[in-house]
């Protein structure tokens, strides 16, 4: 079971979890209940925005797969200023990247 965050605004994305991260290490499956990923927006300087997998239908994302799901940014207002609909944004743990999210819509 996935604990949802109802107070956070939903964002529909296509999320691609790579098989290898940007440090060259194998990526493990991403479990919604324990994952604490961050999206990296590049502006004047890179800014990491924490998000939660907030979709009850998606509990685990396996490496090498792409899923359409709902996420919620912890700082929704900042994320919507830094990213736009249709943007493809790297995500990871703040040190290395593990995949790409494509923003489908900010609800």
C-alpha cells in the first residue's frame, strides 16, 4: 500500500527510471513508500525539487521502464515556476541522476 499525500497538488508525469545512474552504478527499483527523489531544474543554477510518488496505482517502478503516474512536488509553487508542461527534467537523489520525468500536466 502507498501512503498518499492528499495535501500536496498532483502533477501528471511520464517517469523513466534508468538502468544506470549518472555515476555509472546500477539503479535499483524505486518503491513509492520509501523513495525520496528530487527533480533537477536548470535555470541560472541547478535547483533540486523534492517530490513524492503520489499514485496509488504505482507502488514500484523497475529500472529500465517508463510509467505514467502522479507525483507531488513538496514545493509545488517553486516547481511550477522552474518547470513547464512538456518539460523533460532529470531526477535523482541530489547527487546523481537516475532518470527523466516529462511533465504532462500540472493539475
